[in-house]
C-alpha cells in the first residue's frame, strides 16, 4: 500500500461545526464537532472515496490542488 497526501480545506459553519473538503476528490467531504473529530471523519471519507474509485477501476482524478488566493471586492 502506498501513502498518499491530500489537502483538506477546513471551514467552520455558523454552529461551530468543522467542515472539511478534499479538492482532489470531487464530492469528498465530512464534518466534526472538533478538529480531531473532523480529521478522523475525513480520513474515513477519503478511504471510502478511494475504495469506490478502485471498485470501478477508475484512476484518481488528475486534479492537483494549487493553493488558496484571497481577493478583495468592493460591494
């Protein structure tokens, strides 16, 4: 088994729940009441996503996370 690294984008909603998304795996996300809980849940979500791709004989998507940019807009 090879090790793979994925970027997890983390946000906090209005109820203080952590939400994590994995940009390289479209539709892969999870949540948790604490950061530790989120990371445990997102790890399980990633493994499930990879297993689904494997069961369908689909390769990992070629999307590679490039970073985050901030933009200021006057509205």
